[in-house]
C-alpha cells in the first residue's frame, strides 16, 4: 500500500466487536443500556447537586458535578458511534470525525484524571486541616482548580490531535479498535512515529502521573492523620468521607495503567480494546452508583429532595 497525507474525506475502518451477526442486536442492546444508565446516573448527580444547597456549597460535590459532566462527554464521544456501527455494520469513520472523537475522548478522560486529583486534595484539607477548610477550599480556589483541569486537558488533547493529523496513513486503513485513540493511530501510521511514541511515553505519562502523585501523597497524609485519631469512631468517620472517592480512583487508575502505562513495543490492540471498554464505557456508568451507594451525604440529599417533592405534591 502506498503512503499519502490523509485526505479529509478518507475513511477509517474500525474493529467489529463480534463477527457473528446474531450477536449484533444483543451487543447493541447491551451498549445502549450502559449508555442510557450512564447518562441517567450522571445527569441525576448533576441535578441533585444543583438542587440541594448543602451539596452545592461543598467543594467535593462541586468537583463531582464536573466529574459527572466529563463522564457524560466521555461516553458520548465513543458509544454512539459504536451503536451506529453495530446497527449498520459499516464500521467506518471519516478521518475528520476520528480526529474530533480522539480530541474529546482525550479531553474528557484527562479532565477526569485532574478532577480526581482535585477531589483528593479536598479530602486532604478536610481531614488534615479541618479548621482551615473554608479558607483553603474557597469557591475561588475550587473554580480555579476546575478551570485548570478543563483547560490543561483541552490543550494536551489539542497537541496530540494536531500532531497525529499531520501524519501519513496507508490508503486503506483498518485499525483493530472500537474508537480513535493515540496508540492505535500511531501503530498503523505509515509515517515514522518514533518521536511521537517517545512523546506519548514522556509528556503523556507525566500528564497522567502528576495527578496520580497528588492523589497518592494526599491519601498518605490522610491515613497518617487518621492513625493519630484516638477513637475508633473518629477513624471510621474520617475514612467514610474518602471511601467513594478512593473506590473511583482505584477503578480509574487500575484500567488506565493497563492501557497507557506500557512501552510502545508492548502495545496490543486486542487487549487495549478490552481495557478501553472498561475504562471508557463501564467505569463512567459505575461512578454514579459508587457515589450514591457508598456516600451518606448523597443518600441524605436524595431523601431531602424526595421529601420536598412529596410535600409539594401534598400542597
């Protein structure tokens, strides 16, 4: 196959989840159910936070609101195209659509990464510096952290999108992946991508490890403070404030480490496809359930909201 600069109207063939037609409808219903549950769960969290004054004024839930919005963008970038391909069995995406999909996929995923670090810092201040919590986690500080998360993620994604859009690809391009991401496109480019792969393994990994380092340090200081609390009840209360966030962190980084924290030579498209489904489709669906089932404040807010709704109906 000959090399060429990728034209705007060229098409990329994506991986089919299953080659057996009898499974296509079942897979379509499965992905559609996951997508609708993700939208419902995350939008309900956003709505709940906006309607409950107690949650709205808490920095942790200000971050959670933006995390839910990022998760909605995350799944909306990939799942609708997967559903379309399952129904039509065309499996194609134009190069421009591929670049746009990759940009929003990287932006929303990276925003999740930074927001989880912001939430870890918030828990650190709440547990280790409770008397200074109001001043250290002011609305201006929270707004700055959230804005920085979106802006840095957008610029990071724009860098990779622009660099990959300048690569050359073979005239017939088929990648064994369900959506457009950095590693699959680098793997199947006909250009010399050695420098791009080095960039992905340096700047890209630092971009992921930076927030992870903030999370690890924050929780190390949190657990150190918790161990100094004399009463068992006090320790349990302090741990309970971090439980939901810690569960999300473990899910997020356990999958993302399998997907991105590996040398380029060890990249496997098949394994990457499976892990990316967990990372980009399943985890955004689980996050709302984790924060509602493991978080007493969210449960209390739901009870208050239902109580107000019941009282308004009685009137």
